[in-house]
C-alpha cells in the first residue's frame, strides 16, 4: 500500500513535465511553421524572407534543443534515468551552441528586415540579444543543479520556455502594434511560470525557489528590454557589436 501511495505523486510529476515539454514543442513548431518548418508552403500570417545558411543552422539547432527537452522528459517518465543523464551532456552541448547562434542570428536579422513596423531592426534585435545572458544563466544553473532533480527539472523547463516568445510572436494574435508585443511577452511569462506555480502549490503548498527565481528573471528581462530597446544608447551599442 505504501508503495502505491508513493508512486502516485511521482507518476503525476513525470506526466506534468512530459506534457509541458510536448506543449512547448507544439507551440514552437506551430509558431515557426510558416517561416521555417514548412517555408514557402504557407505565407500566413505574413510573407517571410528567404532562409539563409545561418537561419537554417539556427532553426535546426534550436529544433534539436526542443527535441532534446521532450526526449529527456520522456526518458524520465519511462524510468530511464541512466539514458537521461547521458543524453543530458549532449543537451548541454546543444545549449552552449545556441548562445553564439542567438548572437549572430540577432545581428543577421537586422539587414533581413524581419522587424515589425513599430520597431527598427536594431530595436527588434533586443528580443534575442538581451535574452542571451538569462539563457546562459539558466544553462549554468541547469548543469550545476543536475543532481538536484527538483531544481534541475524546473530550470530546464524555464529554459525551454524561452523559445516560446519568438514562436508566439509569429502567430496572428493581433495587429502589428507594440501592444500586441507586450501581450506576447505577458503570455510567455504566464505560460512559462504559471504552470510551475500551480504545480508547486498543488504538491508543496509553497513555491520552489527555482519557480520564484524564474519569475523574477523573466520579468526583469522584459523590463530591461522595453526600457532600453528604443533608446539611442541601444542603437549605438548594437552598431558597435562585432559580426
């Protein structure tokens, strides 16, 4: 009887993280579908510029990252922690590779003119350039706390959720105005942290420190971005960046 009682919460936890990872992957696949996965087959909600070698590499590596997140949660759900730990090393390597790709793709997007009408190319690059440091921090914490399962799985879920905002931004939620962009950022925060808040309160009646940290990290990232991206200082900073 005791084994059954203990197994139920563990099974529920595995299902929660597994389903969250799949949901995130579906959002990313849907959002980037017209501009990458089925490029030129669908032009809705807007025409997309041609893919370049850099954007294709970026898309493939980020797809591998999301696939890794889904595979890792499925391995844990299947009780294969041995494979999960081995694959985690490769996942960390993919995460490190994503950092320079985020940087160069951000700068590469400026001359491609993919920014919306309410922002300049330099302003729009802030979405990914400012997100590099938080993502790198999450990678570091994920590796540091890899033997603390409760902290590790929350960190990696938040790191995976950093891919949601650009995916949501490619969906036709509203007209191409700054208010829509604010809404997409708020949706990213809710989708990233909301389920963890619900899960923590359901399981522990309190918030795990990673959940609180993730909420602060994402909120501060958005505040910094919208505070500086339209300033002359940000334009000057971007113009001086190598690459």
